C-alpha cells in the first residue's frame, strides 16, 4: 500500500515537472529571442514579462489579455515600468491551447510569483480556447492592454 502511494506521488511529481519543462521549452523557442532568456526584456525595445505580467492576472480580464497578446499579437505604444515601447509583437497562432497554457503557467509561476493573487489558478487549455475563439487585431489588443495596465499598476 505504502509503496503504491510512493510510486503515485513520484509519478505526479514527475508529471508536474514535465509540465513546467514544457512551458519553459515553448518560452525558449518562441519568446526568449525578444523577451530574453530570463524574461527581463530589453528596455525600450522589448518589455519585460518577468516581475511584471503577473500584475495583469489580478484582474479577470487580464487572463484573457495575456492569451490575446500571444494569439493575436500586439502593436503600438505602451508604457511598462517607466519605459515607452512602440513596437510590434507578431501573433503566435501556431501554438496550441495547451502550449499557451503551459507557457503562461511557467512565466507566471517562475518569474511573477510575488505579483500573483493568492487565489491564482493555473491556465488550462480550455480556458485559453475560450479567450482566443474570437479573433482580434494587434491594435485592438493594445487598446485592451492600455485600458487595463494602469488599473493593475503596470505603467
Ligand atoms: C519578435 C519579438 C517578440 C517575440 C518573439 C515575442 N514578443 Fe512579446 N512583445 C514584443 C514587443 C515588441 C512587445 C511590445 C509591443 C508594443 O510595443 O506594442 C511585446 C509585448 C508582450 C507582452 C505585453 C507586456 C506588457 O507589459 O503589456 C507580453 C505579455 C508578451 N509580449 C509575451 C510574449 C510571449 C509569451 C512570447 C512568446 C510566445 C512573446 N511575447 C514573443 C516582442 C516580441
């Protein structure tokens, strides 16, 4: 009995690790080129995703916003931590719902822990699917982002 319990615990721990690994792989492959390997970005060119985007998930709309950014891109002027960006991030339509969920669970849990609300729930593929069902332009995503950012203190 005890042995079965141990094996189950080990299997679950390994599955959790594999999931974290997955999100990190997606990040390294698709995001690190601009947002850097540690998520710090490049001031003035690429905004940080570390110690920053966790603030967005304090608001319910922020969860949708993060998915919109990856699914539809974001274009135009925004302010993050006192720096102005006027860039373009392309959409990553090729990522599956599960990959987007793993990706954000990785960025949020690894690099934004202090900013997350206490009741933070990890993203699931179903939740991601819901947010990306209706297409948006990269300019619309910017408007959504700039309406929310001051409310959650990313400016
Ligand atoms: C080709 C460069 C590039 C790549 C690759 C890229 N981004 Fe971006 N990202 C940007 C730029 C530029 C902005 C700011 C856009 C603007 O100024 O309107 C941005 C903005 C963001 C924001 C909004 C930050 C804020 O403070 O509002 C998030 C979140 C984000 N990116 C996540 C990601 C994730 C996750 C990936 C990987 C799937 C990724 N990015 C890949 C260039 C990139």
